[in-house]
C-alpha cells in the first residue's frame, strides 16, 4: 500500500489533475497527469468504475495491483506529479504481473515522468 503522503485526500482532490492534466493511454489503462508545484511528492489515484466490473472485490483487486506497480516505481518519480490511472477493462484484474508492470511503466515513460 502507498504511504499516506502519496494518496489523494478530500472531496475535490482530483480536480486539479482533471482540469490541468494531460493524458496518455494504453490498451486497458490510461494515465492523467499534472505537475503540481504546490506539493513535495507525487500523489496517485486509481479510478475503476462499475462499468469495468460490478463486483467491488474485483475493482479493489485492480486498485491494489496498480498501487503496487506504482509503489515499485516510486524511486523513479522525482517530481511532484498528480497521477490518476483510469482502468477501462476488467482484464487488468487477471493479467500477468509483468505485463501490467510493463504497461504502467510504458505510460509513465510516455508521459515523461520516469526515464
């Protein structure tokens, strides 16, 4: 699980990234990101709608898997970005861990967040 400093808090916490952010997309996941100079570290949110899966268990599994992949890349994220991962397919819950990691890392590289 991510440290509390790296999570969004509050009702309108995602508004900054949604309004001012740019996005990149892979086949099953997209990333909305914005550089937030008012913060000291990055923040991450994972959005999985009920359209992806009606089951809360599956949606939470997807969130946990994506948070873990981002946590592993935490040392490479040096600027205070606001990151919002949006999931579009239930396939993320069952896909291979290496495949998921390469997909998320590809998004982060495409956005210029990690080298």
